[in-house]
């Protein structure tokens, strides 16, 4: 494939000339062409918000999560973005529960394990502050680095979340960013940087400059939580384009778009040279009025990737793309 394939992405003539902004996105990804490339599929099976009253398809216990992750791996997923739940389904970052999930997954497949340090909005994750306000517990969140994962999510946000009568602070101050980044570095965990606004990208840049990550970077652009969180950004083609243009050089990216935005935003990410993320954490519906399963969402994304003349990356290929070490041969050990 010639240089022109990297520089310009041709579209049907009735749409006019190639998009130079898409070409810029391709150059940002170390010259990887937007076409004829490997695409990483992340499956986010559980999350920290929905429960089984919303959909019976949501896996919450270690055996359920592992079974769903393995089936999604068989369908084409190469990263599992895992949230832990207590036996009563409340959200937690308990490292023993994470280690149990991770062990069950690793016994059966080589998928990349990405544990959450965002946690959720129930169970162990709610902490009462002295002034009466509540926050998503940072003491819980940082424990997500202790479950033996390959990667962990990193949320550099100072936000307020509201859901009905529940109001929670998402307090990742700069000192907490340094603490969380140090914990990941000490555990040889690669961050998946979670950005919900353009200002988040600046903190990511600063942490990278301090040596808390090495290229290639992996950034998850989270769009559509604006009705739940202050400072978040809705999905639109223009918004996603702006995020991609602002990413650090040598960045790979995917998009977590919430609800009905998941499908169009995922396809848009592919067109811009990014990777794909699907799962019930972000969207519980396959189509209007029909609940999805995690496997269905992965299978549909595989079909879309192939229809775009792209290829689905295996876990070993995803590790190479992200600069990760080979899959671990043993079960995770608690720190």
C-alpha cells in the first residue's frame, strides 16, 4: 500500500474529496493506515451502574463475568474491561474479587484484562464525607490496581455525578492522580486513560511527561455521560473529531459511547483510525426495545469491522499494538 493510503482516506465520489482531518488522525497513530489494519475490540461486560433489574443478561458474579468474557473472546474480543461486584451485586474494587475474576478468565483464555479503578455508584464505592457529601471512594478505587490485571482504567476527573437522588463526587485531584499513577507503575500496569472532556487530556499529557506511561498510549474517549456527570461531553461527530485531534502523539484510542450512541460512535471511531469498545456497561440494548447480550454486541462489531475491510486483532496482536508484555502464564497474585 502506497503512502497515499496513509495520507488520505478515499470515500465514494458523491461525498467529495478525502478528509484531511481523518488523514491527520491516521498520521497521529504512528502512520498506521485507516484501512487494512488490525482493530482491537474491548468488551465491557458489567460496569458499575446497571444491575439485573435493568437486564438479566448483565453478568455480576465472578463465574458469570468469566463465562461472558470467554464467550466474547471466542467471538473476537481481545480486551476485557472488568468491573467487580460483591455477592449482593453492589459495586466494589475488592482486590480479592478482582483476582478471582481474573484467575477464572486466565484459566480459559488469553484476553487482556483491564480492571476498573472507577468502581461504580453502589456498594463499597460510596464513601460518606465529614460534611455530609458523598463521593466515589478513592480508597476503594486504588485497590483496583491490586488484582493482577494487565491494564487498569485511569479516570483523571474532578466531577459531580447525579442519578436520581444520589449525588456523588468523582474526586481525582492531582495528588490522587499521582498516587494512582504510582500504584499502576509499581505494579507494571499500563493505564487506559479515560477522558470525558478535553481538559482531561491535559492531565493525561502531564502524567505521561512525568513518566507514568510509555508509548503507544491507550486512551478511552468517554462520550454521552453528560446527563449524569458535570463536565462530561455528549457524542457528536464534531465532538469525537475534536477529541481525536487533541490526543497525544503515538496514541491509540477507542470510544465508550453511552446508550444509543454506542453503535454510531464505535463506527465513527473505526473510520478515524481508532479501535472498538462494546458491552452492557455502556449500552444494554441491541436495537430499540430489544435487550442485548455482550456476545451479540461483539459479534455485530466483528461484522462491521470486516465490512469496512479491516481485520480483528487477536489478544497477542493487541498486546503488540499496545506495547504490552505477553500473556501471563500463571494466575494473578495479590499485591
